[in-house]
């Protein structure tokens, strides 16, 4: 684990190969990265960044992660969306932007990277608030999602509101608490959206101080009870940011679980901690 786990948030990364727009707003775009190697076209990986939905955090901090995935042979899109603290950010546009982007990106990426992107629904890799958004899309638009890798997701908005994660982040996203806007929580909270068709892997570090691991434990338990094909992987000695850091000890397991969603054989011992 790096001395400062947050170092990945500002670590430089190679620039993307191309940026595409999925809408007219300046934040309705995505950075694309060409996969390394000469293999056949592969399923697109859409990285949905976190940052508690706030405008202070954008897709650039997932550059090291996206570059590492592209180096492993995955075509990668780093999705941007409107965020709280800017005009039109938060409810509903943050959520509808991600719905629109995920639906449009396979076609946009195939046109921008000819011969490299398979014409199938992408795998979503969402971290923190991006994990919430990935689960939201998988529940509301199942035909656009081929699999979900949710890394320390904010998978229970009501509980996150109660815990006041990141100082009112959920209230800023939805415009209030569960008692104020219950319809919005019903529509947006993964704890109410546990029936997901796509294979879903949730990974969470037991040392996470930004999003408690208990949130993922509860969501996966409820999802499995609803017959959602969900798996929980708990990583000891891992905090919040190691899951998106290619230099962390957790990274090989993140890569391995992504491989499993692609249908590739696992490279890590099957006895790695999971539920």
C-alpha cells in the first residue's frame, strides 16, 4: 500500500487516445483508450469514477487505472457526467447522464477504435459513488450492461445519508434525506434495486474509512436473496483508494475479478476471500 493512499488521485497518466461526446453538455463525454496487443475485438470496459458525485472530482483521477486496464488488452472508456456543485448537477442529471453514456459508448467506441471493440454490452467498473452509479444503471437499463465490478460502492444511499458520508454528499445528490424525497431514494438507492440481471462482483477493503464495508455486505446479501448473481470480495489490509491504484497490493485481485466478468479463467487462486 502506498504511504499516501490518495496519491493515485493526482498521479499523472498517459493521455487518452480519443475523447467522444455522448451528449451536448460539456461533461457528457468519455475518454477512450486503445487496448494493447493485436487480439480480437473485446468487450468495452466503462470506468465510472467516484468522488461522492461532487464537481471537485472528475474522470482524470481514474487515468492510472484506465491506462493499466488498456495495457492489459481492454478497450476502456472513462465516463464523465454532471456532478453536484455545478449547474444541472445532482438529481436527476447525474444519474440520467450515466444511463445515456453507458448506452451510447459501445457504438461510439467502436466507431472511434475500429476493429477493437466488440458489439456487446460493456462491463461497468465503478468506484465509490461510481459504484453506486454502475449498480443504478444495471438495475434500470439491464440490456446495456454486460457485467458490473463495483469497487467500494455507495450501495445504500439511505444509510450513507444517515452516516453523513463526505459531509452531506447524498443530500446534495438527491436534494434531501429519505424523509424529504422518498421517491428519489426509491428510484436511485441500490438498497432498493437489488434485482440485477448482470453478473455483479462487489469488492471492498476492510480498512475503508470513506465507505464502510458493511454497506457492501448488506447489499450483496440482499441481492443474493433476490437471486441476483452477486459476489462479495473483501480485501484485508485494503482501504478505499487501493482498489483503483495499479500500484497497490489489491490491484491484482481487481484485475482478476474483471477477467472473470469477461469469462476469462482466473489468474489468482480461487481461494481468495469472497462471499
